[in-house]
């Protein structure tokens, strides 16, 4: 048997990492001395250690690695590999986009530190009462397009006629991308039946005043639009009267550069302070 120090040399993993894998039940020592707590490994465990190391290089999570080590289903593993390849390809394309953006900034001598805040035209108006197809879900914000597509599919299957583009209300008090509380809404042709499912519902949004502006470009900078609306509301003596929402007039579905995205940001408002 090998001590944890010697085994770490053989598999080129730190003893700290081996202890972590023991805790995660990925690679447990064959023997732990009860008097001093020393861990011991066998020769046969070197292969498992190297498999874990390689799978980590392939960017699999520890939970995925644990499942891989426990299964002999080659077809399932091949499918998982294809999914990981797709994920890494998307990540690589994103890095290429970031590099191109950085190179463009260097060439154009853009000052990232000072930045450039866009100006926003604020409009105040009445939004008429409207019926919407609604779904509130806990999601990874990166998967929002998939949920929107699913809502469109639900509408088609239920013979619900859509009138416009999707909107989203974000209910989280802080930014939680992995587990966001979001309500998706799409305007529909008015209908009398109160059809609903466990996944979605039809609801009526009442007539209300809204302060609104358009944000052109990446969602990364949409916070400036929200700030502009908040400042306008405070400056003009209005008060927020509900949850702000974003309407995606032109986005990822149009297969256009992010610089051409168009998002309407709306704040329900009132001129009466809440008691």
C-alpha cells in the first residue's frame, strides 16, 4: 500500500485534493489508520485517480464524474461526452467573442475604466389592460431562451394565439444567475376561458401608468436603463407601483449581433406615495 504522500506523487494530485475526493466519495483510501488518521492507497486505485484527473480536464463536475465511475453504460457516457463537447464549444465561441471585443477596444482606444453611459429617452404613458400567457419558474438565467421557446410551444399546442414578444419580471432581490425567480409573459388574443396548466396560466394585467425607455445593445449594460428610469421617477415625483419588467423586442432569436438587441424596460408608476 502507498501512503497518501507517495500516492499523490504517483498520480500527480495534491494530498489536499485526495482528501477532498475522499470526502466526496470519489476516491476513498483502502485503509485509514485509526490511531493517526493516515490514509493508504492500493496500486489498483492509480487508474481511478488518473480517470478522475482526465475527466476534470474535460470539465466534468464531481457529481458527473461520480456517476461516470459508477456506470458501465457506454452509450450514456458517449451522450454525456457529446453534451460536454457542445458546452465547451459554446464556451470557446464566447471566449473568441471576448477576445475580438478586447482587440477592438485596443484598436479604438476605448477607455474601459471610465466607460460610456448611454443617454435614455424616458416616456410616460398608459399601458392598456392586456391578457398574457404567464409562467413563473426558478431557472438558470442562461436557460431563459429555452423556457421562452417552451412557452411558445405550449401556446401552439393549446391553440393560444400570441400577440407580441416575451417579457420578463425578475423577482430576486439580488442577482442569482443559477437560481433566478422569473415570470415570463407573452401577450395573447383575448379569450374567455380561464385555461391553465401546472406549468403556465392565462392572466390579465390591469391598465396602469408606466415609465419606459429603450435599451439598445447587450443585456450586460441594461442596468443603465434601469438606473435612468429610477432617476427620472425620483426627479419627477413619481413612485414605483409594481415590479419592473423587460420586453425583448429584438434579441437572440433574430440571429443578430448583441449590439443590435432592443429591449424595452418598463416601470409601473404612480404619483401617489404608498402609505
